[in-house]
């Protein structure tokens, strides 16, 4: 399966790196490498992540990497994994998904239309 990482995820990973770099350059490199490893491992095992409990659509799954939730969508039709979001698990997830509700719905509409 091919993997498409959204620009929002790429930007969030850059933010994670910059924030972590203030703590330790070594840690920043380690955490970003772990995140990308978790994402690219999906290519071989796309269903390794659990269903996202806050979402009804069972095509959305998540992997936990350190303290981050990586949210992705598996499309068998397109043979593609869409990495849509990454956020700290300490965040209020209900608020996060409420804010992104329209975007999630629009993504599904574009994918199936």
C-alpha cells in the first residue's frame, strides 16, 4: 500500500521536532524517527492500529507512538493509507475531533465521490 501523509501531519511533526529540540536534540531526532517508523510500518500492516474510539467510521485507525496518536484512513479501493492527523494523547480528543469533524466528513466525501 502507498502512504500519503497530509501536510497538517508533516507540519505537526515539524512542530514536535522543534518543541522536543528545546529539551534535547537527541530526543528530538529519536521521537521524529519513531513517528516516521510507526507511519511507514503501516505499509506492511495497515490494520495494526486500533479503531479510533471517537469516530464511527471503522476505516479510521490509530497507532500510538510515545505520547502521540497517529490517525490514518485505510482505503482498500485506492490501495492507500492516508495519514490524516497526529496529536498529543494528553489533548482532549473529543474537542480535537469536534474541531475537525467537517474536515473528516469532507475527506470521506472526496474519497468516495
